[in-house]
C-alpha cells in the first residue's frame, strides 16, 4: 500500500498463463500447480510459436472449466 508494491489477488493467479520460452526458441506451457511429489510443474506441451502456445493454453482453459 504505502510502499508502492501492489499485490495480485490470489484468485487472479490461476489465470496467468504459464508459457515460457525455451533456449531452443520454442515455447512450453506449464501447469499452474506444482506436483506434490516432484515439486515441479507439469509440462502441458511444447510449441514452435507463441501464437500456437497461446491457442493451446486457451483450449486448456476451456476444457478445464467445462
């Protein structure tokens, strides 16, 4: 508040896309939640372009909330 730091509400975190660019130049989608056993995020797909990754991420969101 007075320190200039705005906190993102926890409810909005689940809508932040987890798309990361790899060193190979491809893009990978990761699960928002971490696996309890490995403490890592699940790989949901690797794509050649950012547009393809965003399209697939929208498809994931659609079926997740269907």
